[in-house]
C-alpha cells in the first residue's frame, strides 16, 4: 500500500513539474519565438500544442486516478470547447481577450488548425505521461 501511495505521489510530482515546464516553454516561445527568428508556424502552432499539453497535464493532476487515454479525451474536449468559445462574442469578453491573460487562456481568433495543434500536444503529453512509464517499469 505504501508503495502505491509513493508511486502516485511521484507521478503527480512529475506531472506538476512537466506542467510548469510546459507553461514556461509556451510563454518563452510566444515571448521570444519571433525575436530568435523561429518560423510563424513554430511559434503559433507550437504554442498551441504546448497549450494542449498543459490542458492534459492539468486534467491529469486534477483527476489523478484514471487512465491517460481518459485524460486525453477530457483534455481534447476542453480544448475544443475553448476554441469554439472563441466564436462567442460579448463586449466584456472581447475586452478580456485583448489582455495578455485573455489571449493566453482563451485566444482571440477561432482556428481549426489550433484544434489540430491541441490534439498533437495532448497526444504527446499522453504518450509521455509518467503513469505509462511507471506501468512499464524499468527497462532491462
């Protein structure tokens, strides 16, 4: 029993560390991507893929006890809902979207390509989930 609790704590700590890293990478990419002359597609959709990975990691941290595939489905549903929410406009919401927080959390413009980038980010996060590594165990 103690080993199971220790493994879960380690997995959740790994997810939290990955979440913080993904957030930092996403912010750095959006802040410095063009300055270091990365192509538009890398900055725009790389940031969207990282956002999708962030949503996956948040879901995994909050739900905690399920399979990574379940987290991926929930994360993709959230990401698609947020993207579709961009089609809804009210004056106060549009003002919020013009802020840095609003742009990072909700985005400004609807894009089907963002949904693809989210799905890729979620798939990569799911594939790298520490639960998968813990289930497989150490390689010999």
